[in-house]
C-alpha cells in the first residue's frame, strides 16, 4: 500500500530513497572493476584480458541469478530478503579481499551478482508498492537513478580509491558500506510479511502476458543500443573526434549527466504518458546515434550527441520497468528480476555486436551504427504496446457506453498510454 503521508504531500516515501542507496552501492560494484583491472590482474597472477572475466561473471550472475533468486526468496519477508542480500553481498567482498585465487574471486563476484539480483527484484516491488500507482514510475526512476549515479560518481570515486588503497582496500570498503546499508534497511523498512497467496506458480503464470514480454523486449533493445555505442566510445572520441585521452572522463561525465536527466524525465512523465514518452525517446535515440556517425569528427558535436544519446535512451528505462512490474499484477517479483536480466542481456548483446562492428571495415563508427539499429528496433515493441493499449481503451469505452448510455470520453494518441499504467480498466493517473 502507498504510504499515506507521502501520498498526501506528493513526496516519495523515505524507503524509496533508502533502496536507491542500495542500488547506488551495487551499481558501483558492478562497474568499478573495469577501472581497476590493471591493479587486480598482477595481484591474482592473471592477464588484464583474463581478469576481465570478473565483469562477465557478474553479468552472468545478474542475467541468470536474478530470476532464480527472486523465486528462491519468494516466501521470505521482503525486509529479510533485502537484509540477507546485502549481507551476502558484503560477505562476497570480504572473501574476495582475503584470497589470492582468481577462481575464488570470480566465484565471489558471481555470488554477489546473485545477491544483487535478489535486491533489485524485491526492491522494485517494494518501491512501486510504497509509492502507489500514481508515482510508481517515479519511484522506479529514483532506484534507477541510484544506478546512474553509481556510474557518474561511484565508479570514478571507487576507481580512485582502488588506485590509492589497492583493490583489496576498495573491496573492504564496499563490504563495510553493504553492512551499513543492511542495518539501515533493517531499521527503516516496515516490518511486513509476504502475501499469503504468493507462489512460484502464480509468479510464472504472470509471465503469460504478451504485454509483459513486449516491455521486456523494449528494455533489452534500448539498453543494447545505448551500451553498444557507449562501450566503445573511447576510440571514437580519441581516434575520430580528436579528443585527448585525458579528457575522455569528462565526456563520460556528460554521458552520466544525460543518463541521470533521462531517468528523471522518464520518471516524471512516464506514469501519465508512458507511450507518449517512450516512443519519441526511442526514435530520438536512433536519430542521435545515426547523427553521431558523420558528426563525430567535431569534438563539440560528439560531446553534445553523446549527452543526448544518454538523455533520450535512459528516459525509456524507468517507464518500461514500471510497466513490466504492473503487468505482472499480484505476482511482480519474478518480473522485476527479469527486467534486470533484460537490461544485462541488452548490455551483453549490444556490446558483443558492437565489438564485431568495431573490428570490421566500419571501424570506430560501427558501434554507433549497431546502437542505432538496436534503438530503432525498440520502436517495434513500444508501438505494439501502444496498439494494445488503444484496443483496451476502445473496448472499455464501448462497454461503459453500452452500460451507462453516456458519451464516451475522447481518447487520442497522447492519452492512449494511460491504459498501460494499470491492469484495472477504470484506472486514470
């Protein structure tokens, strides 16, 4: 149930911000490894390229483990699940900090990814329930904003700390912060039990909805599009735009600022106009990536387009995430985990294809082209969702008119998306 005080004031419940702190911490852990690989590799007796498997291990753990852990913890109280996830997360970093075995560190990364998947799955459900239907997408945007801030602040700060204290010192710090987050969530999250009727069968049955898979497909494609270009943005900036390597972090800050802005925009407008927000954003992302190919020879144009790519692309994420959770109805936990898997699948697929394009005759512009194709394809599931919503609205209006003999309210493309905000036909934001 939404928190009554928050609903009355228009503010999100405090628990949403606490959970966002958890996503910031876990997002930092997922991506900070890339900045300290040269420090970890010699300490573990491995090459830098081989040490990169630590990134892969975490991604695989998120893709596969998120849904598995969501089902495994389904009958546990939600607060206990979050506290246990953060405890395992902390323990994984302690084990990694104490060992000199590459295999053990990689296994610890995989286990922490399982804990992260469980945290995200339950965290999204709690946040949307606490915020209520009218602010569900805004709550999701705050949680995803924690992940975005991890890239803007957490990863650079973590990389710097890793260089100063050593990667083991960074891991000890992350473990301590996770323990603090566990204590905070245990203190501030309301004591609630899981619903008596919740079941694995009910969670799986919720996956039968076609609308749910359309939303997940959109999540895969848009994340694949943006990350295809972002993963290999450094060679584009240095070799084509002529930006010095030392200035690349500043451009990445522009990307992070755009991603944060897009997350906020999606959260603000997604509840009222989900399709009116996502469809233009997907089209704009594709156009920006196409424009990046000829215009990336100019440093200023390249920086502006990278900012816009993040701004438009990340606008879609909180909207499709909130829609997927709502489509699941009374069984949202597994669906919430699948959204995390969808984003990580998009990252893996987009970056893999972009790497092949980079090695082809397309060169440094290849990843942007792959990103444009992925982003353009995102329009297909989004338009299908809009058509589905339009049909639902038409049927609802016709039924209401037949029962009450009242003039049907006007529905247009701008308001069609509201039908997606809830499975209940009478819902209006």
